[in-house]
C-alpha cells in the first residue's frame, strides 16, 4: 500500500527553515574509508555511514547518499543504505538518493518504485534522475514522486567538465540543452506552493547567469561546495535571486574531518553558519 506524504516541496521548505539549506553527501569512497582507518567491507561501510549520521543527522535538513558506493558491496551494501533511510526517518532528516537513474517505460517505473514508493525499504524523500533519454522518459518517476509526496532532482547543468559539450549545446529552439531541462521542470512545477516536487541539479561551480532559474518554482541541488572549488560566498553570484531555493551540497569538505564525530559536527556547524550569513537565515 502506498502512503501519501505531505508534498515534497512543503516538507523540504519546512526542513530548510528549521535546519538551514546545507545538504551533506554521504560518499563512502575507498579513499575516505582508508583515511578513516576503515576497511573496504560492508562493516566498514556501515561504520562510516552511521558515524556521518551520528554527526550530522540532527544538524542538517538533507543528506545525500551516493548509492554507487553502497551498491559496490552488493546486498549487504544495500542493507546499509536501507539503514541510512531508516535512521534518517528517526532524526527527521530528508534523504536524497544520488542514483542518477534514467530509462524508459517499465524500466523507469521499476527504478522509481525501488526508490520512491513505500513498498520499498530503499524509498527516499527524493532521488536524482538523468533526462538524457528525453525529459518525457522521466514521467514514471515524476508521477510516482507526486503520488507519494516525494521529489526528483533532474540533472540540468552538472559540474563535471565532460558535460559542457552536451549540456551547453543549443537546441533548435535556440536555448541550451540544460536550459530546456530547467524549463521542462518548471512546467512540471507550475502552480505548486510553496514549490514543486521537481528540482534540478546545477553545479555550484557553473558560470553565473548560465541558467535562468526564475520560473523553476522548485529546489536546486547544487553540488561542488568545498572540495570541488565552489565557495559559500560565491553562491549568491551563481544563483542570484533563486538562492532561497538552493541546497548547497558538500561531502569531502566535511567528511575529511572524520572519523571523529565531534570534528565532523563542528565543521558542519561552521558551514551552516557561513551559509546562514549568505542566505540571511
């Protein structure tokens, strides 16, 4: 049976109002595991993830587990990801699975059911999706998310250099591919209050003014804060008036302070305070 939650846009707005906009990535890649003195095993993975949640679970509105690093360990890794979801439900922390799924028809429906429907123990509050089989191919994910009160973040203008040739290419309508994705998301969000359930992913490292986000009426997930070069102070110039809808995401910049829980928490609080100064919260 599918449980209908309050609309994702509303839940996200309330969480950000209470805890600020910072999104912490849970990225247990091998280098971090080794730096923390942990083995590349399901046990090491679980220790890592639970330590991060102990440090930030009640400090931030959103966490973003990178599913690939959990999938690496097979069913035992996915069991850890399930535990992340369950633990965040206890702390009131929203979970955005960074899964970047994108397919067509029944396959997209299956992906969406796995990560967005209450029938699945992996179900998160939102997921990242890829529109590069056509924005229309995302319809199953958008539909299931809307029905269950969850959200999706559609890749629009990502921060990796390989994306430039595709995402900044110009369509027959005279707009960039990235802008066409933003505009399609805006149509999905039309009329929603306080904002819609379809967000976009736009790197915090992109050029100011590259995208027009004013009509989006949805959240903007902005990875790249810290280790990838984006700064808290630079967010205003990149996102301008859309800043209140932005979720700046950081992982390595915070997790490098582990495995000490107090150090991770202190670094998170410092970044939250810096963001508060920029966002005016």
